C-alpha cells in the first residue's frame, strides 16, 4: 500500500452522516418508536439484567443501572487496554467481561446478542460528544489508523480519505458521499435490514474498493476504528443511528 495526501476535516466542519440523509430516514432515526435499531437496544437491556448462571452476576450485578454507569463510555472507546498493551474496542471489552467475570463463552462477532449489548451500552451516551481519551499510549495505534485511512488499497488504488475527506458532499451514483464518521454505531442500515458494527461497515467499504477486508477484530481494524473516532470528535453519539 502507498499513502496519498488528503486534507483532514477541521473539527468545526465535521458533520454526521445524518445530515446527508433524506428527511424520511432522518425522521426514522429521531423517533424511537420507528427506529428499528431500538429493537436491539431493548434486547440489550434484557441481556444487561439477565443472570448468566446461578453462580455469576448479571452485567447489572456488577455495574448497576446502565443509564448511570455506562453514560459516556461509548464516547471514549476504543480505549487503552493494560492487558494487551494497546487499544481495545467496546465489543471486545464486553466479551472479556463475559469470559473473565461471568465464565461464559464470548458472543460471536456481529451476533445479535453482542450487537444488542453494544447498542444498549452506547445508547446511554446518546447526545454526548465523542471524547477521545488523551492517553499517549494510544498515539502509535492512532497514527497507524491514520496511515491506513490515507493508504491506497486494492485493485482500484483508492483511499478512505479520497472519498470521505476530499470528496464528501459530492455524489457517488445517486448517493451523497458522507464524511464517514462512526458516531452512530452500532447502527441500523436499510441496506442490511439489520444492525451492524463499524468494523462491518469498514469491510463493506474495502470490498467496494476491491481490497482484502481486514479480519474482524484485527489490529488493523482496531487501529482504523481508533483513528476514525478521534477524527469524528466532537460529534455527538447517535446510537442506534439509521443509515441508508
């Protein structure tokens, strides 16, 4: 891969993908009674209270009321993980809690259960600005993510930045190119007819670029997610967002 120059969007000019959607899709996101992502949020609320076994506590048993304990959490992930010595995303943190504290098998990547708990936790930060953790130990990973964002990939030799930094607001076919901020994940895409993570969206984009997608949970995917969240600050969390 080779890098290509791009101009990063200044914080004051950053816009959510919500702003480029049609009025009907915006209305679907705004109204929790019509937002399909809220079905996953409700499932997550149930899983938060569910005791996994007689000998172990539910999520609520350790953390208490999610509306208080989880408020602001999604706005600062990925965060630094002492065990791995690098960034950790919210889904990995949830699965680690299951294995370490509940003696349960981890949820499968992109499973309804994992997406539901992620959505429930992230919804508690809805409306709060993305606030990247100012931890110098994340600096190298964030810079690797930036390099991936500006690197030419795949058979077409495209970059993420070529679309989302340099050409946002223009048309790609009939669709308006958004700035590509992950402030609504996990979110409901009409194209998917379901909820999905930001890493699923990254794999979709890479396939469209005719590049080999990063494996789910890979260090490359995590570095890129870390950079994208920093790039999106200070946009508010919108989980569960709705997108076309």
